[in-house]
C-alpha cells in the first residue's frame, strides 16, 4: 500500500474517532443534564465511637430545611445548601457533601468530642476544640466533671488547661474525679479514693502543689491509710496540711 493511501486512511480514522468522542460527550452531557437524584446516602463516620447523631436524624433535618435533593435534577442540586442545613446541628464537627456517579447525594459527617462536663448554674459540655456543647445527649465515655461556680470563660480557658494537665498525667488522671469551684473561685478536688476534699485554692502554681500532694500520698497516706484525713489543704505555700 502506498504511503499516500496510508496517510489518507489514518486521517479518516482519526476523524471518525474524533467525531465519535464529540458525539459521546454531547450524549453524556445531555444524559447528565436530565439525570435525577435517586436519594441520599448519609454516613456518620465515627458512630462506633459515639452515638450522639443518627443518619435518620440528619435526614429529617435536611427535609425540615427543605434541602432534600431526592427527585430533583442532579445538576441543579446544591451541595452547599445541604451542607449549610446540616451544619446547624450543634453536635457535628465536620460535614462533607458530594454527588456520586449513580445519581445519589452522599453525606459524610463526624461528631464533636466532649472533653469535660460542667454541672452548676449552667450545665453543658466543652468539646476538644474548647467550644460549648449542649446537654441533652448521652455519652458512655468518661469525661471529667466541673461543678460549682464555673463560668463559660473559665471552662474554655484556665480550667480547661487544668483538666488537660490532669488527663495527661497518669497519676492524677486515676486520682481526680471531680473539680469544684467555690463561690470565691477557689478550687476543690474530689479524689477517686477516700472521702476527703483537696483544697487547691487558686490555680496559680498548681503543678508544684500537686507534686507536693503526690509526695504526701506516697510517703504518708500509703502508710496511714486513705481514710485518715477528711481534708487536705494545699493553699499555703510549700505546705500540705491534713485535717482529720
């Protein structure tokens, strides 16, 4: 076969393939334009760790906000509107919405993580981002409890820092179960073992105070017993005072 004929056949083949691709693209575009949303797939990714929010609850919320995409032309569905509707839920951390090839709208969410609980004049949780979480849901996981005159400002600042210190220390994490704030903003600690109250006082220098107390525990209370004292006072500089 002559080179000229081969070149002509090659050009014709390329034209045919190009025409087919253009036709297929136009056909797919028209088909996509007429594709309707067949429903929603809602996934609560961390549901095995905590169960504050259910997929059924989120579906109901979307419908209440008139953002249900089911039956609408998929191209006209706004994933941003659906995200905005879901993000109003006070217990959600992240929201991701996208369209799948099979015509469904997929919604992936994660829940907020409570870090501590406040029970006092107001009751609420504080999450791992230092933001207030409402009560009204149950959690099986242990979180430290703050009682008394706890303001939201302190619960998300210096008291949060203090709880973080206790939680990250193996000894104090096992020892302290409750933190109480008195009307004059003094700190009291309730230990897991024994029925005494630990008077910490102000939070200033709490690490040194707790170091003294740990020494007192190991050198005195381990010998005399954990029920020996009703009150342990750390408010005075460099001193640990046990009262029966």
